């Protein structure tokens, strides 16, 4: 893992903070949480796509054919939103680290726009009537692409600035604290900016170990012990306090009270496990130990069964849209494979689902037939000669995963 030592945060002195306050230009401070960044990205995408749809109907000459009922237009927008999130999930457009990098964001978002608008124009009955002129037909994709690209560039330029960073103090400079700092650093933009992706800026550690006082751990300074926590919170005014102590039941009584005092001062308190899972999608098992509350939720809410029913309905709706996309892709994939790498259209692999039940997951075949006959099941390598020409495109765009919508529709990929 890369160290973030070169990007260590220097704790400003009272004099420096006073100079900043006396400056003639004061930059706005609007710290954005991890979830707020994703919501901001999604809201901007939906607004831009909706505006592009409205403009294309007005400018493309289809406005006269559009009914005046607002409900109909709302249904058009809902279909567009569903298609966008389906395409976006394949191209990972809400990976905050990639969204903070202009080039990565542009590639993924542009691909999602073209896939979404293409499917939208091919969807009958649930979308507006197609314009009669061919030039007007490309108006919606063109406006959507221009709008999303402009919005994504704005996000990658403006909302990654320090004024929008979420500052935090980490309580605990042991394994858990170091793992969290490294996870944040790994979501950087690859150009020496470790906090660009998540928007978290770690001000320093709080740890009672005398040997760590005044030291830097993975580029982050240890600012003090439990006795200094209250003072540091008042001086640095962090946006969040992250408790990164593996055995929370062993927290010193004075430290526990200091954390409670910070909470009463209005400082949000979160745990390393919660933040780590939000950023990486993984549970830090080493941190959890035998704490079952960290590994999984022990209590189910009162409306849990109703939630499962609604989630299944949502899965079916998304799966139907995905199966429509699958039906469109099967003929060209079959034809190209027939000409370049004859064999089956689909690749089947045994997986274990909920309750230990086995099922056959479907993918578009991206390798030559019987590619694993002599070697057995091994991971594909870069420039793997077993991958077909079409397979390289399918893998890069993740379109080889589209047949899994059939598994979702059958209820085989439940969690």
C-alpha cells in the first residue's frame, strides 16, 4: 500500500488560522460526506439528463406531438432514470475516486450516457415518439453527452477542492487506524492527492501510546492522547470523529467520556468499520474480531419482510430492463463470435447463492471454447491470448455481465 507521508496534513497554528480569517478572500467551507458526494453526483446526472430530454423534445420538433399530461412525461423521466442507473452500475460511474479524476470520470460517464440514450431511443411505448428527422434523432444523445461531460468536469474540478473536504480526527493509531488511512489514500486520484476521491482529510491521530506521541504514522501525525482530545476538537474543529479501536469494550473510561463530550459538542462520531465499509464495500473482519454487530446486523427491523417484498419487485423491474438489453445484444454477439471464435454464446459457471444453493451464472462467452480444458480454472491475465477479439470489448465495457440479469429475474442472485 502506498504511503501518504508526502501528503501529511500540517496542523495549522492559532496564528496561521488568524491570518486566514483576516484575509480579504475567504473560500466557502462546505464539507461533503461520502454519501452526500454520491447523492450530489446522482442528482446532477439526473437533472442534466432530464434537461437534455426536455430540450431535445422542444428543439427536435417533437414538442407538438408530446401530450400535455405531466404524468406521461414523468413516466418518460422514470424510465430514463432506471436505464441510467443500470448503465451506470455496469460502468461504475459512482466510484468517487474515479469521479474525482477527470479522465476516468469522462470515459465511464460518456459510455454510460451513450448506452443509456441508445437503449432509451430503442424502448417502445414507455418513451417519447421518435422525431421524423434523422438529425433530430441524435439531438438527445448529443445534448445528454455534452451535459453530463460538463457536469462531471465541474465536479472533478470544483467539488474536490479542500473547501469541500470532510476533516476528521482518528481515535486510535493502531492497526485499525492505519488500515483506514491507507484505504482513504488508495482512493486518491493517482497523482499524489490521497484525499481527492473520498473527500476525507485526516487531521491526525489520537492515541494513548507514549511511544507514538509526536510521530507520523503513514504520513498522519499523532497529535496527542485522550487528555488532548477535547482541546484538539475545539482548536481544529473537525467535521467528524472516527473511532478506530478494535476492542471497543476496552476503551479507557476517560477516553470514552471524552468521545461522549465531543458528541455533545455536535461533532458526529462514527466507527472505523462503518466508514471502511462505505468506502470499500467490504467489512474489515480483522477489525471486527468476534463482534457480531460489526460483521452483520443481529436485529431485523419490524418492516423487514415488507422491505424484502419491495426489493424483490425492484429487482424484477431492473432485471426486465436488463433482459431487454440482453435481447438486443444476443444477435450481434452471436454473429461476431460465429465469425471470429465459433462456439456457444453464453458461458456458464457454478456459483453458490443464498442458503448454499448452487446455480449456473450466465455470461457472454469472452474466451475461446474450452479455454480452461488444459489449464483448469485460472484468472485471466493481461493480454491473455485465450480472450476473443469481441471478448476484450465485452470485458472492458462489462457487457459480458449482462446475461446475469436473467439470473436476477429468476431470483438466483439474492443476498
